């Protein structure tokens, strides 16, 4: 019996991968444990190894196609087996062509009293035809009547107007007092349709020509799907605070002076934040949780994901057990993960298991923003840039220039109430404005 080559699942909420390339072709000899196909998820590019030795056969999903996880993508033939022994039920089934939409027995009546089928009305809108202009072949206007009318009218030209437009569009333009000159047509070869005619007279400036297009596919497509699902299904609440980073910047400056003497890399703002966030998460477990199957799962480890921009999108490498690491260890881990992310060398473990995410856009001059929660996590922290500005620093209304930073927490309202989110932010602000609290 041929061995099914099953696409493994690399993440708990993963449904598909995109085939980048088959490293072996049908008929090639492959060995167990040998990389056979390269695939891309919304997080990483991985090589999938052969589960058994044999001859690769019946590849079901090819380059740039999406393949479902936990399903058969090919077969491996052992000695003496042939392609004829591959189970037919497991083969990829092509979608059967959909049948043309049938006319409904239902009849609608237009304002002018004309009877037509719902499908006729739908097709008339698509073709830019007014139903009132169509003569029915029977007791009501049908789809075929509309299509026949559009076919007869498509080449008609009104001599006094040089702009290409359907008769219906011309009629509407005259009725509404709209000049067809300057309108952008959505029909074939830019022909103006009835739907292109605005309600009132206006001149439309033609848009610049499209020079290129990029398909929404692969990693970008899955990022779009995940974030869309999160935004639509998760009730986000947002809370923003302004933090005086004077003490944190002073502490970071002293630490970096020591690091320089020891030949160690400087501590980044994001690493410093991650350390403080890990401390605050220990005091507020519902911000370090996930909602799965109507259960709130509280994590003991603060696995902090750091949203990282790469050439083809966004990836979130994870600093595992950040609550158990020193600031230097967090900084070293973050530098390594960032380097691997930009080189495309992250492993599945390095992008999995996150319980909280930090997204820092301060280096781009962004002062404040909101971020979409990375499912199934319950919260995400959006970090703005450091801005020196005058602020009141005491009860005597003393004004001083301080480095200020905006932090915006996005939380899943199903898991976290506003007061709980506010308490987390309050503790995080305390830690950043008095870093010695983390040592206490």
C-alpha cells in the first residue's frame, strides 16, 4: 500500500500552507528524513521531510498552490508498488464547474409596472441596462431578454457624442444633467455604463494608470485572513497612557555604559519594555491568557512576541519565558530573533507559543497607534516613539521637558474588563517610571 505524504500542522490554528517548491519531482527516489517540499505559512518558510523512503508519486498540490494541513499532498511508492495502487478516494478532486444560474419563478415589478425576474434585474445592473428599455419575450423580462438587448445596443453610437457609452448610460446622463466627458467607464474598452453615471453633474478626474499589481497570496494573504478574523470576531478595547521615560532612559543609559565596557550589545528600548511587560504580566494573568473553546487559559510563562517588519510582511518571533530571563538575556534573544526574522531563518518554535505581543513603531516617528490582537492571545501593546515635550512634573505645576512615550493596550473584552486592562497599564507605567520596582 503506498504511503501517504501528509502535510504536517505546524501551528494550532493553521489550516493551509503555500507550496513554494517541490525539492523532488515525481519519480525521484527519496529517503526518510530528506527534505522534499518547501512550504510557507503566515510565519515561516519550512522544509517538510519525507516520512518514508521510496519513489515520490502523484503530487496533488503544486508550486504557489495552497495545500491543507493534515491532508495527503502526495504518495510514496515502495518497491514493487505502482501508481495504480494509489487510493482513488485520496486524490485531489477538482471543483466541478458551477451550473449557470437558473431563472427563478419569482416575479418582481418595477416602478413603471414592468414584470421581470430577479435574475433579469441582476444581469441588467451588471450590463448597465435599464429594465424599462427591454422588451419582454413573454409575460416578463428574463435574463435572455436583457442579454439580447445589451448585445443589440452595445455597438450603437449617438453621433452627437464621441464618448463611448451604452444607450442606458446616455439616457441617464441626459436625465441627470451629467456631461459624459471626463467620466471613467467600467465597461469593455472603457465604455461608460449606467452605473458609472453619478447622481448629479460632476467631472471626474481620470485616475493615474495602473503600472503594476501584486497578488494577495502566500504569507501576505494569510496575515490578512488572520487579522481580519481577529478584528471581526474579537471585541477589542483600547486604553492609552502617556509614560514619563526619564527614569527608564537614565537606567538604560547606565546599563549600556556597563555593556560597552564589557563588549556587550546595547540594550534596546524594545528589550527594556519586554522586561517590564513580563513583570507586569506576572501581576495580571488575564493579560497573559488566551480564549480557546469557551475556556480562558492562563499561562504561567510570559512568552512575549515582538512584531517585526520584514520585506514581505510582518512576523512575530517569540521570547519564551521572558519572565524568567534577565534584561541582558532578553536583549540577546531579541537581537538574535530579529536577525533570523530578516534573514528568513526562524524556526517554527521561535514563532510559536506567544502569550502577549509588543508592536513598537516608535522608530518610524509614530507617536501613537492601535494594533490588532494576535489570536489566540488576549492583548497586544502598541508602542509609540520617545518625544521630548514640556510636562507638569509636580503639584506646584512645575514645567519640565521630559522624554514621553504613548502606550496603547489592545485587549480582548471577552477575557479582559476595562478595569483589569487599566490596572495592568498602571503597573507597567509604575515600572517604567521607577524601574527599581522590578527588582523589589
